[in-house]
C-alpha cells in the first residue's frame, strides 16, 4: 500500500507496506545528508524537536549504544502524555539502529524496530523502517491505531528541522 493522500493537513510522503503478516515497512526519502538524518535520530536535542508529531517531547533516557535504554514522553497540547521506551539492540553509526519499542498505554506489547539509512549520493537519504510484531493481530492493531498519520506528522516535523538547519 502506498500513501500519498493528505489527511488532516498532513501530506503522506512515505510508502507503507506489510511484507508479512507480522511486519510494517515504511520507506521515506529526506532532503538531507545521511549524517544529518542520523544525528536527528540519535541526538536528544534534535529528536526532541521532531519525534512525537512535533509536540513537546521530554527525553528521559537516551543511551544510543547496544543495550542502552531510551525513554521519551510526549506532551500533547490537550494535556495528554504518552510514554514510549525500549532498548537498543544494535547501533551501527550512520547506517542502522535496531531497538525495542513499547508504548506505556499497552505494556507488554513490544515491537522490534529496525531503521536503516542509505546515502543516495545527491544530498538525500533513504530511510527504511521495519517494525516486527509478535502476532498478526498486534500488527493489525497498530495499523488501525492512527500510527501512520502520527508518523507522517513526525516526519513533517523532521523535514522542517532539516530544512531550517536547526540540526546543525
């Protein structure tokens, strides 16, 4: 499935597919070098500006090494908070991050996320993010949760961060 429609003011500029009954794969190209996208994914000062749909994000922990713990808390304009956390399983600088992902709202439903960055050689970077779920039902629940719209909002906030050069 490829999404290019506009929903609630957010343009979907990514390709989302379901290659197996337990995975979601997202591909997105950013108009920035791999180094800049890597830094936006791994440095707390930058990730706080785009992850979580651009809402206020508190980085409680972010130890980007194998076995390191990460925890983010998103604060929405209407006063809700959403906590997310996990552990880094693999960190290959400039290239690949593998980590677990768990939302406080559904404890015990852990996802294995892999993010791979490819330098396209023209100042752009391709991100391929794959999420592996424990069961097909968990994957389908995520697909119907509104995650795609939230992800698109986060990617738009990242586009803005990169375009404005706030990541330098």
